[in-house]
C-alpha cells in the first residue's frame, strides 16, 4: 500500500514495475488462450506516481495493520 505525503492520497497510483513470471497458457482449438496457472518469480517496482498530484518523489510505501 502507498501514501502520497504531498497530498495525502492513499488510493490511486500508477505503479511502474518489472515482473518475471512463469505461467501455464492453454490455447483451445479456436485460438483462445487462457492462463491456468501463474507464478510470480520476481517483481521490482521502478516508480510509483500519485494520480492526484502527479508526484513520485513524495510517495511512500506504508504497512498499516487492519
């Protein structure tokens, strides 16, 4: 979860990330592909931008207990 310290936003962000994944794709005879299983091997967040004020320098990751 993220929070923008500039404007207080806690709900709307653009997250730019790089993901390495392994997935099982199943194509039927008509060419439609479904993903039956997926495993995220690694994920790196490159940048997070606030949708309200368009800043990335003020966005912080927060760990709030519910």
